[in-house]
C-alpha cells in the first residue's frame, strides 16, 4: 500500500559494522566477555539516553492526526463520494497512527541500549494533510476533475520528495532484521542481546503486525485498469481530450506537470462530458462484484488492521499520559 512512508529493512545484503572505534567497540554479533558484562560507563549511557527518551516520546506522541483528513472529496463532481473498496483500504489517518506508534516504540527500544534515535519525521507531518485519504486517491483517480482544487493549485501537491535518514552504526545494528543466513538477526550491544529481528520488528510485533490490505489493494488496482478499458470510459476520455484540443491544451501526459490554467481547463472539460461521475459509476459496479466474491478475506484484513490501529492508539495514549 502507498502510505507515503519510509521503511527500513537492513538484511544480509547491507554492510553493518559490528566492531569499531569508541563506544561502538562494545558491539559484536558474536559477543565477548567485555560486551557480555556492561561497563559502568555503558550503564550510565543507557540511563542518560533513557531519561532523554522519556520526554522525547511524550512530545513525539503529542502530535495527533485525529480528524485531520476527510475520507472523501470535499469539492468537485465526486464531493462526498467513496468507492466501495475504500472502506477496506488503510486510510492515511490510521496509517499515520500506526507508523507514529511504531517509531515511538523504536525510540524506546534503542534507548534501552543507550542509543538515541530521532525519526526522519513524525508521520503526522506527511499524512494525511498532504496526501489522499487512502490509496484509492479518489481526488485524482480519474484525472483532474475538480475545478476549485485546480484553481487553488492543489494538483501540484503531489510533487513532494522524501528525505533520507542517515543512521549511525549502532542504529543500523539495532534496525538490522536478518542475518547472513536469512534468519532474524540478533547481535549484541553494551552487554545486551539485540531484539530478534531488530527494534522495528519488535515494535511491529508489539502492535500486532504491519498494516496491510492486499486483497483490497488488488481489487482497487484491478478495477481501475479494467475501467480504463471500458468502451464508455474510452469514449468519455476522447471527448474530454477533444475539448482540451479545442481550447489549445494538450491531452494529459504521464509525468508532465500541468500549469494551473491547464489544470483548470482540464477539470472544466472533464466536467463538460461528466467524466468523473460516469467513470466512478462504472468502477463502482466492478468493485461491488469483486467485493461480493471476496468479502470474507476483505473482512478478515479489515479486522486485523483495526486491531493494529487500536493497539497503536493505546501506545500513543499511554505515552501522552506518561509523567
């Protein structure tokens, strides 16, 4: 699923320094007598980072995404509408909560080893205000169709890029998921064995897993592709493009950014032929059929994801209330 997030899986193919200068010399996958018995200096480092992490965790959890994004368009021809599959997809609000709780648990996990960790960003900063409500991307699914959004320049919001997080050797060790044998990795740092599969795996296990909606994503993708080939949709797009040509605007091209004026014209032409409403109706019919055939697995996915989000909400609430 597309939830505008950065995930790190450090496996066998990634070089991880297990012995080096300074404090990191205590870290060794094979372990040794010095590492097995944490020194007084190591214990002081762990306590220092744990104390700092307490306030960091509380501040990190204080940011909230509650009610930050509507689950359907608020303007345009599809105002208030949702595709049938959307109730099974992972919403950006729920995704942000789960990632926020996961990063919070990683902060605490690393602190237990005397390693400070600051996520590249709080998930609430990237979702849901700057993304669609979910992977259906109903706002732009059928092209530029909302005149008011086009006038606001909102169609340009999707050109954002993500930052890369630079990790220290100790952080890499604690985030490493698999060893050279392909099995969950366990190393040693400051006299303590690292979590099996790393701090991220431990965090996800505590939440009950990772949010996934594979069946729903598959249906959403399949019906979009199929609806594009529907003769009625093909004809509607041709009518829109003819309208654009008459106004001196080229047809939409993948990867080519529209100017604001061009976006407004495209939305107006789409509205003239009723593109969004008619395409939406065609895809809705397709989705209802597939949902009926796969309702059991869809319901199971939804229940699992709801349980993960509920656990994430509990983790965040406890962090906010911590003294």
